[in-house]
């Protein structure tokens, strides 16, 4: 099953929804992968914490 959370408007809870859907899936024993394409990296901060060492490059560099 693939789920995508997408909306161009900011502040509508995309990161929170994505993390919670992933947590529910993982809790139910499903393999779970989150790809954080947001340049602000809110989902990454939420999962790894504010003190995490974020990569110096982002998705724009990849493409």
C-alpha cells in the first residue's frame, strides 16, 4: 500500500499526518518508509529530533 500526503498550502498538518500514518503502519507490523521532500525537513525533525545531524544536501540537489 502506498500513501501520499500532498498539499501546497503550508501549515495544514502534512508532516503530522504523514508521521502518524507511518507510526500506525509500523505498529501494525508493516514495513514503513517516509521520504521527506519538504525543504524545511519538518518530518525529519519530528522523527529524529531537533539535535539530529541533518544532511547538508536536500531533494533539490538530488534532482
